[in-house]
């Protein structure tokens, strides 16, 4: 059955179609939530909430993107909301007036493992970590990131650049033994 047919059946509240869509996207979306939350139980909770929201709001799905992309955005927003609820204190800087130059160089020194890079990303401050993760891991562009996080594209670029600088510093510290 085609995806559009499944979605249309879901709009008509067809439980079997909902189960098919759930089975089709459950594992991939769980992986997305887990990359953000790092806790399997939290990822499962966010995943279930995301599917509930998706099926409750399926009439809002207009087919401009794939159902998977639409659902992924719900999962990411749910993951970020979950993390924010755990860390209530955040300070927002006005980054709208800063001019940012794109820097696409993401190379790191040889000998740095993927696990060390992932760990360094986890240690970034929240506002940089989300942008770096959405850009590098999830593959979103600045326009999409700005929509997901509710920030300007300039702020997204700024946070990505600053996050990358922090990431490189952290990895350099680990390489030369001055870090943890």
C-alpha cells in the first residue's frame, strides 16, 4: 500500500493503517529520539507521544514533505521539549545582529574516534548541541533548524559556528591531554 493511501486511511481513523505507519517508522524515529535523549526509556516515551500527536494532527499533514520527514520533526520537537523540561533555566542571547560566515570544514585530527566526537557533542551547551546535532546528525539545513528551534537562520548559523569551535577545542584538549 502506498504511503499516501495509508495516510488517507489514518485520516479516516483506520486503526490498521495507523498500526502499519507505526511499524514502518517506529524503529527509525526511536533512533532519532535516542540520539537526542540518550536514555531508552525517555526515547520510548517521547516516541509514543510523537505518534499520538501525529495521529491526532494527521489532518495537518498536507504532503508537502514525506510523512517520515513530518513525523521526524514531531519526534525532534518532542525530544527537545522533553530536554528543556528537565533543564528549565536557559539564557537566550540576541544573536540576530551578528553576521556569520559559513564554514563547512568539519575535519578533526586523525586518531579521534567517532565515539569521542559524539561525547564532545554531548558536552556542548544545550543551544549549540541542538543545532550541531540537527545539522550534522539529522541533516537539516539552517532554514529547517530555525523552524524547529524557533530561532532565526542567523542564530542557527551562529550557534553552529560557535558549537563547531567549542567542539574542535574540546577535541583538541582531549587529543593533547589537557582535557578530561
